[in-house]
């Protein structure tokens, strides 16, 4: 990976592939918080099994959304047949588990591409992305290089922060999620 140098749009797909290689396909459980505005946020838990191509998103104050056997089950839109990769595209939280599937790598019609990759802290990679039509429009993403899962994303005025990641057994039954309101700023663990 090319650290600390300016990148071009054509570098993006290769960087996405390098980051994908950090991830070990398994079943992961991610928990965190998504902030849409200064006052509006919600907590979440994502249970994603990449080898089985399934995932479930449980959000605070919302009905669960899930994907299994090639069908996206959304309580608002009903079931839709779609590929595993496409099932995650529109959800900023689920795609944290598989950041190389985000629409930020300068592939084809994607509006954003990485312009800078940096090490921060002991085990994190900070990526800065720029919009191809407006270089002043930037977003960032922090990926843990130990597992290839994104921990922080800032885009379009919204922030997604993953506060915990753990590996789960393929047949493990997760307990009902219980969201505990945050009482302080979520400190980075880079």
C-alpha cells in the first residue's frame, strides 16, 4: 500500500483490493453508533457472515433489516433479490464490515476515490477520499489493519463509529441486543 503520498483516481481499485486482503472471511458482530446530525443518532448491531453471505442489522428504534439466500429483507421496502455486495451498498452501517464494497474507490461511475492513505495510531489506516468533480468535498474512513474492518466513517455530514468487533461462531445464536445510551464522547482506539 502506498502511504503518505498523493494518489490518483486510477489507484483506488488496487487500494480496495489490498484492504480486502486484510480481512479474514468469517462471521463478525459489530456494534456502534451512527450520527446523522448533532442531535440525532442511533445505535446498531450488525451480524455479518461473509462466507455464508448473510447479514442482519438491528438498529435502535427501527425494525431489523437482513440479507440471506440472495434476498434483502427490508421492513419498509419488502423483499428484493439482489447480490450480497449490492445488498450493502445503501446502508452506511453494514458496509463498515466490508469496506472494499463501499462506493468510494474510483471504480467506474463512483464519485469518490482515495487521495491519501496514512497510518494512524498503532494499528489503523486513515483514508481520505475526494469527490471527482469537487476536490474540496472530502470524506474519511479508518480501517483496522488487524482485521480489515472499518471503525470510523465520516461522509456527507454523517459519522459511523464501530465501538466493538468480535468473531462469532457460524451457528452461534446472538442474544437480543440491548442498547445502552452513550454518556460521553466515543474515544478512538487507533
